[in-house]
C-alpha cells in the first residue's frame, strides 16, 4: 500500500535491538554446523515452530539457548552484519544495539571476542552500508549486582566502544533498585543509561528506573500508562521510550495489537519510538513493526514521521549529528 511505501521511505534509527535476538534460524543452523555445537532442533521450520511464547520467560529460555552457537569473533561479526543488512533494507540509518555479555562470558567466550566481533560487524556496516551504530552493554537482571560489577570491570579496556549500559532479562522480581550502584558507576565512566522497565514489571519499577537509576532512555515502558502521575513525569522529562509492538504481542504484553498503547502514549505527549527488540524471534524487523502497528491501530503519516524523528532525537548521537539527520 501507499502507507507501507511511506514507512519504507522514512529514514529511521533503531534504539531497541538485542543483537542476539537478531539470530535467524538459518544462521543458527549454519553456526551450529561451523562450530560443531548441538542444537535441540531438526530443522529451521522446527525452530520457528518453537517460537510460540506466552510470556517473557518463555522467550528468554529459548533465546539464551539459541545464543549457544555463538563462539568466535567471526560469529559475532556475521551476526551483527546480518542484522545491519536487514536494517539498511528498512532504511535504518543509525542503530544503538544491545548485547548481553554475561550470556557469553558465562559460557567461557571471552568478553573481548564478543566485543571485537560485534565492532567488526558495525565497522563493516558503516563502510559498506553507510549505517552508523553504537553498542550498549546490557546487564542481565536475573543475575546479581556483583556479577554486573564484574562485567563492567571486563568492559573497562573496551570502554571507548560503548555508548551506554542497559538492563534486560527477567523483570519481575528484579527491580531497578537492585542495580543502583552499578548504574551510578557506569554513569561515572561516562556511559549513557537505559533500562527495560514496565514491560511485565509494575509502574513502581518504572519510577525506580527514573529516580534510582537516573536513566537517559526507557526500554518498553508500557505499564507506565497505568499511572497518570508517572506519565506526567515521563512527558515532563522528555523521556524517550523505545517501544516494540511485535515483541509486546508475541510475549503477550498486549493481547491484541489493536489494543497497543502507542496511540495513547502519543496523545499524552510521550516521545515514542518503534523498534524490533528481537526480530528473529518476534516476526519482523523495524518496518514490519511500523506496518503492523499502523494497520492495527490506524496511525497517520504525521504520527509515523514523528516517531521516526523521535528515533534520531532520542538517540545518543551528539547534537550536531542529530541536527544533520532529523
Ligand atoms: N525484555 C527483557 N529482556 C530481553 C528482551 C526483552 O524484551 N529481549 C532480550 N532480552
Ligand atoms: Zn528488549
């Protein structure tokens, strides 16, 4: 349709993308073969059939298992470059991508192998596709704050490669307050701060992300809509939310895409961006998120344009770089 062509043509930034979540089943099989790693599936079709989730934890169990095929610097480079090729096809001009170092270091893959591989893929994306990017080190919130501190120490020699830190994995039972000290340490190291908040967790967790972690950007944020005072705070701060419609639907954060909170978020003046989260698992890259949400809730060109502009405005690019791109 015309609207889909319009979406395809919008220049955009992607701000909520887990690089491990861009591992397509075809590449999973190829890496399993290359590395002689066993995977619990017979075929690509069997992998896709297993991607039927009723909550966040269902997904995380299979997502961490999938990451077992990633072992070498080349694997991480291939993973990253494959994402950037798909992103470039969606007219993504800039991406700030999460990676979960603990998922790899806890399996014996050295921190430097992961980072150097991802950076090689990002450098290739810049050179061959013209897509710029930044790397965000995300702590696994189901692990301890001490383990997050140990990860931050591993990151120190590679600090110039990172734009920020994030907080992901199982939300309920692992509130932001658990990571208050390590976020303060990351900020003191000059890193920007993001956290997943209000995906499955209650509005109280979103307040904690703002008041205790002092985040610069909020990932998901859906359940903020339950608390009018919290919405006012988010609007007053000009906080950017990285919303992920297909993820929300696949993980049953929303039962029906027609009931997605994005239109209400926009009405209330929240700086919303649209993102793919874990596109290999949730059924589409960023343009598919724009298209399916627009079809379900009826977004206007003005709203779509605003969210694409928000994606550059809410990025961690410096002001001069933003001014060039918005
Ligand atoms: N939520 C929490 N942790 C995650 C996600 C998510 O959507 N994707 C990858 N890790
Ligand atoms: Zn996420």
